[in-house]
């Protein structure tokens, strides 16, 4: 008679390169299941990028279903389906709350710690790792060691450190001061893997028009922003929300999200932004509103009759763009001039000249091609026992907690695959 028993051993040695969101949660999940985990982080602190997310509050995830997450992922959304289904926003919230970090849900289903402190998230991850025996070494990994198309460890300062499994969680190229300097791309290239040219996603945009700089610091709320691709001849992004004018062009939540839909080529004035300043009013209603305001201010100059419709800082720019003499009495403004004014309110156009540098981007678009990685396990298809998680992959999501959800879910997927392969079956 034979019996089959499944035993979880602690013999598997796991190296995790990178101590950000994906790396830390992978370390915690692998360590608590018995693996011997060493996390290598070149910074003196773990989770540096987590600490600046959500303006220091840490937008941990977005409380929505898998389909909504995929819809908020401009690049390779289908790749996420399996890992999000197996580690959902609800699962992530339960995990952090089990570690003693209460969470709250705000506008747009954005999830934050109740304390509004990103350091609580980092501290919880760090504590969970250490509690299960994870070792942290602050050193820069120079190379992934391989033999017979299998990962066997890492090299640091010319010294070899052998491990059974290696997880690369090095991030992309955005916010390089946090340690995201493209190390993972170099590792992958050296192993013959395809890298999609990295570029900034969720990044501010520079404008051709100089008047944007004159509005520096002005934030617009409750506007509609459309991004038009002149090469394709169609609108590729449309959303309501907030935006900001800067010394170089435009930024803010709407602009950052729109930038994720732009292809690498921004030359030749390919992209144009259209801002609807009064999305709640159709053109006819807005025209009636203008007539009412002009009648109320009929003896005033044009420049002094727009206070109820525009921020003060924007009025001189609007006068200039409208072509109407700012000193013209509003009772003498023609129907044609008024129609042009309505068009400005509904379709204020900004020509995009280029993205800001990738170092200013919130996340990196491009990176390791998703075709190189198993979407269920995050293991490399070319090199066994080697995993890639988080922003190193050619995946980027919109703002609202989606990028962190992907990072955490991918880290968990890799850890769980390692755990499943760490189960030995004995027959006696």
C-alpha cells in the first residue's frame, strides 16, 4: 500500500533584486511559506518609491473588479487578467489590514491608509518580511547568474551568491533618485530578452503654445480633456477631472492619464489636447449664458465681463485667443465673435510638442516585453527559475492605485509559483 504526502520544505533559496512594492511583497509571501529569502536593495532604505506615491499618502490600490483594472491599463492589459484575478484589490486590502494597517476608500475608489502615511505601508511590508526570516542586504546586484538556461544566483562586487530562484523587481526608469535606473532592463538584455524602448507614462506634457506658461500654477477642476491623435485622425482619450498649467505646458491628473495613451512618436505635432472648460453646458446653453452675462455687464469692457466664467488669471489669455479687443464694450460684441468665444470655452486647444523626461514620469512605459514572461507565474520563458515583476515589465496603468495593484499582484504571483514548486511529493 502506498500513500502520497505533500510536504512544504524550506530548502528553496530565493534572491529578490529590488526592495520596492513588488519585491517586498514577494519576499514576504515567499518567506512566510518557508523559502529562504534574501532581498537585495541598493538603496539604504526599502520602499522609497512607495513613500512618494499618492503625494506621500500611498494610493495602495483601487477597489474595483478585474475588468475595470484592465480598462485602466493602456499597455498590455490582457497580461494582467490572471494575476489580478488571483490577487484582487480586496485581497490586497485584507492583507494590509491583517498587518494592522487600516485602509479607507476615497473618491474614484482610491484606497489609502487611514493614517494618510505611506510609511505605514512600507513599515508593514518590512515587518512582515523580517517576521518570517527574510534577510535584507543593501548592495547593488551587477548580474544575474545563469547556467544551462536556469537562474542560479546573483553577482555583487564580483562575488557570486547562489540561489535556486531569482526574482527581478528593479522597477523602470521613472524617479531614478528612488533607485529605478533600469537595472532590470540590463539584466534582461544580457540574457537575450526583448526590451520595448522605455518611455515616460503618466508624465507631464510640453506645449507648443507659450500662453500655457503665462498660466503657470493655475489648476482647472471639473473640465473635460480630450487627446486627439492627428496621425490616426481620432480622439484616443477623453475624461473629466482636474489639470494644471505649468511653465512648460500642462500637467495634473487628466494630463498624466492622457500621456499614457501617446505612442513614442510625439514629433510633427501629432497630438493635440482639447479642453472643455464648461462640460456641463452645451454650446447653445453657453451662448445664452454669455448673452446674460454681457447684458448684465453691457457697459463694461470685454476684459471685465468674464469674471463669472473664468479664473482671473485666464481672462487676459482668453481675450487674446478670442481676437476680441479687450477694451471693446460687451454690448458691441458681434454674434460671430460670441460664437468664436463659445468655441474657445468648449474647445481650448493645446498642441503637444513632447513629453517631459522619463525621470519626471510617475511610471515607465516600455520595458521587458510581456511575451518573454509567463502571465500566470511571472517566470521567464527563456530562463527557468528567473522571474520579473512590477514596473520592469512593459505594463503601465492609469493613476488611481492601479500601478501599485499590478506591482503587488505580480510579486505575489511569482512568490506563489515558487512556493508551489517548493512542494515535494513522497511516495512510500
